[in-house]
C-alpha cells in the first residue's frame, strides 16, 4: 500500500491551499479505489491459503493506518472549504462596492453631458437663426434680380424682334426662358402671372412675325425690307423657339408651295386621272430643283426642307388617289392601276434612299455663340448676369430631347402612297383570274399541243426516261409565276394571298378539264391517239404534282410570314393523284378489253373432252401475246418510266385475277386439258415478264413486278396441276399445294372443275383438324408422286418446244427493230423432273 503523508493539525489556510491532500501519486491504481471492488475476492487474494494467515496482524495494522490517513484527508478538506467560502464572500462584497462606485461616476458624466448639450444649443440657436435669415435674404435678392432681369429681357426682346435683329433675339430667348422658369411656380401670384403672360405674348408676336417673313419669301405681301443675311439670323431665332416652331415654319412653307400642285391635280381636274399620274412625280422633281435654286439659301440644310416637301407631297397625293379610286376602282383599268402603283413604289423607294431615317443630322446647338449677358455686352443690358448660372430646370433640354423629337417626326416614305391601293386591288386580282382562266380556256383538247418532258428524277436509273404532257401545263405555270412576280413587286400581304387563292382555283379547274379528256366508259380497246391522250393526262398531272411544291416554295419566299401556314396546294395535289389513278385505270381497262376475244376463244374450247397431245400453245395464247405487245408499246412510248411501271403493276394485278376467273369459266377440265392449260399458263407467264421489257425498249422492270408475276401465275399453275393429277386429290392435299389462306369454298370450286366425278365425294368428310393431320400428309406425298409420274412423259418434249418458241420470239423481236433488247434466257428442266412447267 502507498505510504500516506500526514499534515500537522496546526497548518494554516495558506498551507491548506498548497496541500495536495497528502497523498503521493501512485503509479499503480489502488485496488480499494476500483469501482467494482469486491471485499471477499480482495481478502482471498491477500490470503490464498492457511499459511498466509501469519501476516494477518500486519495487514490489519496497515488497514488501520490507511483509515487514519483517510480521516485526516477528510478533516483537511472540510477546513479548506470553510476558509475558501469566507474569502469568496469578501471578494463579492468588494466587487459590488466597485460597481456602485462606477455607476455613480457614469451618472455624473451623463448629467454633465446634458448640461453641455443645453449650453451648445443655446449658443447655436442664434447662429442658426442668422443663417436661415441670410439664406432667405439671398434668395429674395436673387429673385428680385431675376425679376429685374426678366422685365428688362422682355423689353429688349420686344425691341430686338421689332427691329428684326433675330440673331440677338435668339440669344436673348434662352435667357428669357431660363428666367421665366424660376417664376412658373409663382404663377398664382399676380405679378408672376402677368410676367409669364407678357412673355408668351411677346414670343407669339415674334413667331407670327417670323411666319409673315417666311411667307413673304414665296412672293407674299412684303411689309418690311428684309436684309441679305435675314435667313441665317431668322433660322437661329426659329431654332431658339423650339422644334415645334421649326416644324410649323417648314410645314407652312411646304403647304404654300403645294397650293399650285393642288390646283393642277386635285380631283376632278383634268390632270388628276391615273393616266397622267406620272406627271405628279415630274412636278415634284421640278419643284425640288426650283427649291435648290431659289430657297436653299433661306433655310438651313439641317431643317431638311426638301424632305418635308416630299413628305407633304406624298400625303396630298395619297388623298387624291384615295378620292379617285373610291369612285372609279370598279371601272378603272386594273393594269393601269397596277402600273401607277408600281411607279408609286419606285418613287417611294427613291425618296427613302435619298432621305434615309438613320441619316438624320445631329441637332445643332441653337445658340450660335457663347452669350455674354453682362451690362457692357453689345446688344444686352442685363444687370445681374451672374444669377443665370443656375436655372430652375436644367437647360440641357437638350440635344437628347430635340433628337428624340426629330426621331418621332421622322418621315416614312415606303408605303406612304402605295398603301392606299391595298383596299382597291381586288379588281386587279379578278383581272388576273380572268387572264389565267382565258389561258386555261384557250387550251382545248384539240388545240392543246403535246410535248415531251424529260424526267430527270430517273436519268441515272433509266438513262433519260421521258413522258408526254400537254403544253398547256408549262404555259399555265409560267402565267401563274408571272402573276406572282408581278404581285410581289407591290404587295406581299393580303393581295398576294388572294392571288394564291386564285392559283388554287385555276389549278382545280385545270384538273377538272384534264379529267374530262378521259373516256367515261371503256367497252372496247382505245385507239392509239386516245391512248396517247390518256398518257398525256397522266404526264401532265405528274408535271403539275411535281411543279406545285416548287411553286409554293417560291411563293413562300416572297409572301408575308403571316400567311406561311396557309400557303399549300395539298388539296390540288390530292385531286391530281386521283386523276392519275383514274387515267391509269382507263389504260388498264383498255388493254383488258383487247383480251376479250382471246379469253372467249379460251372459254369456247371444250376442255372437258380435250384429248390433243400437249406440246404447242393454244391459239388464244398467241393472240394474248400479240394484243399485249400491240397495246403496251404506245403506253410505254408516252408514259414516264415510273408511271409505265405503275401501269404494268396495275395491269398484271387485273390480268391475273381475270385469268383465274376465266379458268373457272371453263366449267369442266379434263386431265389432258389441264395439262394444256398448264402449258399455256407457263407461256402467258413468260409473256407477262417479257412484254413490258420489249415495249419499254429494253428497260428493266422492278424485281417486285417479276416476283408478283411468278407468285400469282404460279398459283394458277398450281391450280392446273391439281386438275391435271390422274389420281383422286382430297381437300387436304389441295390446301397443302395452294396454301392455308384459301377458303374452303374456293377449294370446292376448284375441285368442281375436274371432268371426272371420282374425287367429288367426301372431300370434307373429316373434321377441320384432320385437314392438317399426318394421314393427309401421306396422301399429299402420294398424290404429288403420281402427279409427277403422269407429267414425266411429256416433260421433255414440252421443254424442247418451249425453247423453240422462245427462240422464235427472239427472232421476232429482232425483226421489230429491237436488236439491242436482251431477253432473259430460258432453260427447260431435265427429263425426270416433277413437272414440265417452270415453278
């Protein structure tokens, strides 16, 4: 255990403060001080066995010494706490006493400060009163000086004005305005109101005198002789009187000059008509030249008097034209009205270039020189010029205000005359409509020439495909473009939009006129001239459909942006699309009618008892090939390549449907007859593939066309293969051959064509699911095997005959002059194939 250090019981308070409770610091913590101290465990550690009990007495003595030491520590702590409390109370009492003393001192200082402030206020009160009195006296003296100066200046201004000393008067006007500005707030005082009224009266008299002098320049009554430099000094005076006075002088001068113009051109004078409207502008040109010779020295260049004269001339001319047009716009020649309008626009542009708004001259200082108002100055006798240094309102009224005033009244020449025509241009629009309709009416079906239009959109693919169209279409668009350019030269708003609506109306009528050139009903093949006319309708509609979007873009570039969303030819293009479709149907029907006789021969053949050997095509097949070649050639020669292809697509769709129907019209077909029809179908398929190529001078057809012919004619071949099968063919086998998309009624109709009745019973005995069962798939294989064996005998001979016919066709093509045409090669199947016809 640590050794305790005991303090003497007679230790003082200072010793207590420095005492550390007498305990030496131990490096190891005392187990008796542990928070989780357990006395039993502690004793067991000290005395683990019986032998260790020999040191029990020493251990007890140590514990008693430790207890005594702890009691001493507690006694010292209690004594020190009592001593510290007494000293803290003494320190607190001392601090309170110091605070009370400080508060008393602050209170005394504050009382002395209040006494000092009262003393300063008493001292300064008299000084402040004297200062206010001095300021009021100064203001009063200044006001009296200004009053004296204003009265003196008004008298001098009256004298200078009556003597026409305008330059000196202009300088004095600024002093009068400045001095009067100080008395405007005193207008409720009689003397102040009298002075202001006197000032207004003097300035009004001066203005009237200046106006009379300027009038006398034009040859009016001259009451006084004007000095030589009168114009310059008067201009200074007018500028000093403000922009309004300057505008009034210039306006009155211009209106007096225009009196002669009104006498000559005022309606209903002889020279007021639109026929001589150009004389108005010639009159203005002469007057501007006269001004430069006689009056340019009187008016400063900064006043822009010629510009004002032109502006007033335009306003007067506008009034004259409105009066003329309001009474005679229904009878006036529209071309004359537009000619005058264009001349007006040209003249407006000329004036706008000559007098641009952004070229307004910088406002000059209206005070010619620095003004000396001292009593000794020449022309002035103002006693107190020093009081003019600080006006009541800033005299820099300024160049900024004057410039803003000039900008507000800046002339606007563009549209100043021409805008009055807008309300009366409907008669010109109607005139243009009549002219376009006359162009349309002059192109009858007999007089409308046929021309060839090069189709640039397919030149890379077809090396220059071309189609026929009527010459009226380019002429009509040329006339429409001329009207558009003419109108855009003087209007890009409502009038141009009205012209656009006329274009829509004319195009709708043109489409209707083209539609009437198509035959209503097709009961017989069309002759070559009619076919060409129908092809020209398609070519013309195609030309219009391609030209209208380009024409609309040109119109959008010149028309106002307010009408951009409304400028479209979508409805007219839809009409053209319908027209092209109808014309194409006419061509298809014409070629289809040419095949009536051939299909009649096909139907008159007794296919039920047909027993000839299969090896050569039937007679109707040659006629079909001949008719197709005959009618395809003029169509290919007159249509553009894209429309020729479209015609071929539509025709082959119609032909395949009709051919299948014609097969059904044969009623009963024997096995031998079905084989012959299968051979004929193969040759017709070849004809459908070759005829468009030959008629189009060797131009290739699209792959889609060939695929469609092979697919659809292949179905017809499959039908005939079913009919040519020697064995009984049930419904499931037919479905597997023709495809699942065929309805049951069609399959029944096909099997009804068989000449033998063996297979007509129990075709649909099984339920619907059995049609696709495994047993039927076996039947399909058996049927196809028997069918292949039946055709195997004739396959080789049929292939050789087909090659021979194909070589003959090549020779005929060369004889017709199509030596450069490359026909696709054709190779027959080898003997032993399942069919003699190509799949």
